[in-house]
């Protein structure tokens, strides 16, 4: 036991002369090193906090301003226009200083105020510049003169070597669209889904809402946008995620896969050791703010707010609403293996454990033959079932004794690790391998992932890995950023020995991992079993299909002067029409991270233009020229909608917030109620690729990611996640429900493949 190991760090004996205390020199050394590391970490955080706080200026610029002011004073020039003299007369301690000291101090205070004013001015100008979005609507390869001037100004004011949070204070706030624009775009989006009579009725309801009570709601929303950092994000997190009482497994959490073709080592403990060490390196950079912020065009910064809660974070269940608990400086993780929980310390002597040391610890867990305690094996299924029973069980059975201590260890851990006893991964000879791999990452056995943790790292017995992510704290590009860093560090920086072990010496003096102890009564075990049965029913209903399309990809699509995303979205529309014989409301996720604390917006991909193109594809009488013209029109329309969503002119987040205001004010709105109840029978999302460009896939074509996916959003619909990898690979992750007679994930995958083939054309 770790406690026993620590207990012998000191010894004492009682003698006639008193107590003889004997301290261990080795332990004192570790205490000293831990203290040094802690203070070093604080110093680095303080330094980076100062650098971020004064950005886009630098601390050295303060000295330049002070020297400049002092120089002008010695030249008998007063640049302050009398302000330095007024500061001098206002000094509270002037009677204890000489006149010269008073003058110098007053000049320094004036210079500091001038410097701070200059920083705020730079930030205001930069915020105004970053509010310019015309560049995103310009044709690819064509740039207006005003955009060129704007680019130059942004570069000049952006400073050098920004840290992760350097631009946060300079990012603009998300604007509130006008009611007229939102209603007009909404009606346009539903036109292809309604017949003439239904559309006229919708127009009447929408126009009535626009007259009253929409203006009342809009005033309150405008007020919130002026007061809050982002008028959407806090309500989105609370009402879409945290207030949901249904299971988050499958319904909310999403997954991310390992490299598609490569397994660096087949040793489970070794792969876990390297990956966990790489995650700790990333966390250190994240906590220090040393990561470079992502940017569009290489200069337009994206908001970094979501990164803050990646580690040391847990969703805590509540009766009416959950909340997100985020802590700092967590020095352990919890490992689940064959129904047992182990606590593993991540530091030794003030430093991270080396990969070889982590491998040793994980191998000790794999070799442990102890049996699970009563109720322990399926305990994580509480996080997979309905939220209210979990919240009540937590309050009743986990607030004292060993249960409280063990649950606290899980909820305060850096993250959660499952050493899975199954083998998964893509196998070209097994057509179902990707399907089973995805289902394992999405829900596992329903009791071997802690779905409330910010993320659960899964390491399979064949060395394959993956991540299951809780959705409330962030969106998929955030975890994808960390994942790309981890995979690149694992494969190209840390590496493995010829035998597949982690590199480095093994320190066998490390304290062995600690088993978490539980005392779970029969009544609680029944609740656990009930949650498991609910989760099992959900998991068994997930129909999943992974589809690799490698006949062509982004390279050929771009040669056709078409957006790859628009190309795929139109293929999905054609595939869905062939699959179901009708069009449906389609959700595509877009990001709004060009605004402070921005998260996502919806692109409604089913448009009048896309439906016209699909009908033309199914009409044999239309010519290729006509189809190409309709394709171009539909693709341009999709691109424009995507750009509008990115620049804060989307439809759905505005309507969502108006709905929340209506509920708070107690005013019923038939229009908003209808809009918010419309099902998304086709929900889609593109997984970002190469955010960091750490892996050269031209040089290492086998080291490509497989992307990730999510569960079906509607009972009778499809969830489709896709990733465009390199020039010649598109991977689709398709989910639906077996219980729906209208859907079949494999059939839909075949329809997608056929639709893409139908689009193929000679780029010349």
C-alpha cells in the first residue's frame, strides 16, 4: 500500500530523554524537489500570466516608455502636460522623500499609466480589426485591397510569439443577429422541407412572432450580449448539456480513434506509459499557457477558452442539473482494469514519471490478480445511466467513509484510464473491425468507462488506443488538438525499444498503485444494476458503420474548385434521399471560435439549392452540364451559409437564446416551441485534421488519424462524422438505431460511397 510506504518515511522512538525523531534522507530529498518544482511552476505561470496580461505589448516596452519619459524630463520637456506635477503633489508619502525622488516616482507612475493606456488602445484597435469578416466571404485566391490592408494591420498589432491565451482580451464578442435576418434565414431553410400550405402557415406563425414578442426577447438578449462575454455559451452548456437528465453515454459523449493503420507497440502497458506521459507534457504546456493559439490564415486567432477544463475536470451529477468541477494541479490518475480501480501517482521527486516508470505501474495493475469488491465491477455504469438515480445514489452512498474517499479520487484525478481486456482497431481483412472499434470507444461494456470525466483514455490489450470525451466542457476540435500532439509525441519523439517497451530506465522503488476501496450496500448495487441495464439497452441499439473512401479525396475535389466540405455535404444529401426517398432537416456543426468563448453554430445543409441538385441527379433527363451548374450553385450556397455561421450570423443559436429568454420571462411562443422541437434526422460534423501539423502525412502516409464519431441524434435518423485525411482518404463514422425500421448504417454508408462516385468528374 502507498500509505504504508509513506509511513516509513520517518521513525520515532520514545526514550527517557524524550522522543528521538529520525527522518529519511531520501524522503526529505523528494519533499525538497517537490517544493522546488511547485515554486518553479508558480514562477512560470506568473511570468506567462504577465506576458498574457500585457499582450500585445511586452514587459520590456514598459521600461522603454519609462526611459523615454525620464529622458524628456532631463531635457526639460514635460510630455505629461502637467500631470507629473499633479501626481507629485498627490503622493501620500511625499514628506518622506526628496524632491528629486518625488519627481522620479511621479514620472514612473505617469509612464506606467501611459503604457497601460497604450495596451488598452492596442487591444481595442485589434478587437475592431478582428471584427472584420469580409475576408472570409471572398473567393479563394482572390483578395480585395481592403483585406490586404487589414491583414497588414492585424500582423503589425498581433505581436510576436503569442501564448495560448494572449488574444483572449482582444477577441470580439459574438454579435446578436437581427430578428428580421434570423426569421428570413429560418424560413429559407425550411422551404424545401414543407409543401406550399405548410410553408404559408409557417410564414404566418413566424411573422406573428417577429411582431410580438420577439422585440421584447431581443432587447434582453442584446443586454446580455453587452454584459456577458458570450451571449450563447453559458446557456448552451447549461441547458443543452448539464440540465439533460437522460444518459450521456451515446447521447452526448463522443469518441476519437487512434492512428488508422499503425500500432507503435502491441504491449498494452508500454503504449499506456508513452501516451500518458505525452498527455502530461501537453498538460504542462497547457497549464503554463505555452501552446500556440490556433489561427485562421495564420493570423486570425481562435478563442482558447475551452482548453482550460481539459484536465482535472469532472461532470458532477445533480437532481435538476449537473455542474462541471474543475481543479488544478492534480497529481494522480485512476485506472480501471477488470472491474478494479487503482490510483496511480504521476509524480516522483517533483517530476513527471517517465514513460518506462508509467509502464511499470500499469504492468503491475495488469499483473494484479485480486478480485473486484462487491458492486465494484459495474460501478461506472452509474455514469452511463439516467442522471437523477446517479445523483441520488451519490448523495446517499458516496458522501462518507471509503466510498467518499474513493469517489473523490476518481473525480479529482487528472483523467480516467481504462486498461481494456479486449483488442480492437482497424483490420482491412475484417469488414466489421472499424464498427466494433467505434462501438467500444462510444460505450464499451457500459461499465468500463467513467463517462463523467472530461475524457477517458482507453488502451486495448493489443496496444490500440482511443478516447471517450464528455461533451459539456468542450467540443471535438479541442480534444482533437491534444490528441494530435499525443500521437505525434508517442510515435516520433518518445518511441519504443526493439522489444516494444518504453525507452528509459525502470525505477522499481516506486510505490505500487493503490486499490481504491469500496463498501457498496445491496441497495446501491441494485441502483448500479438498474443503470447498467438502461445503458446496455442504449448500447445494444446503436447501429454503427465505419466507411473508408480512398478512391480519391481532397486533392481531386480541390482541383474541381469545390470546397471539400460542401462536396461531402451534397453527397450526404444525395445519399439520404436515396436511402429514405425524402429530404430532412440537416445539422452540420460549425465553430464560432473567432469570437470570445465561442463554441458552435448550426449550418442547415438541406437547402433549396441542394434539393434541386439532388432531384437533377435522380432525373435521367437532365444533362451533365445542367447537373454541374446546379452542383456549383448548391456548393456556393453551402459555403456562404457556413461562413455566415462562423461569423455569428447563424440561425439556431439565436433562436435557442430567444427561447430561453421566453421561458425566463414566462411568455409562451408557439413559433419558438415548434422550431426547437424539430428533429435533426441527419446530424453531421467534420472532424478537424492537422491542427498542429506535427505529422507529415506526405512523408508518413500510414500515420493518418481515423477521426471519431458520435451516437445518433434522432431515433429515426443518422449521425455522420467524417474526416478528410490527406489528399486521398475520407473516413465516415455513421450511427443509427437498430430499433428504427427506417435506418440502416451499412446501407447508408453504401449510399454515401455511391453518391461520391456519382460526383466524380474529370478535373480538367
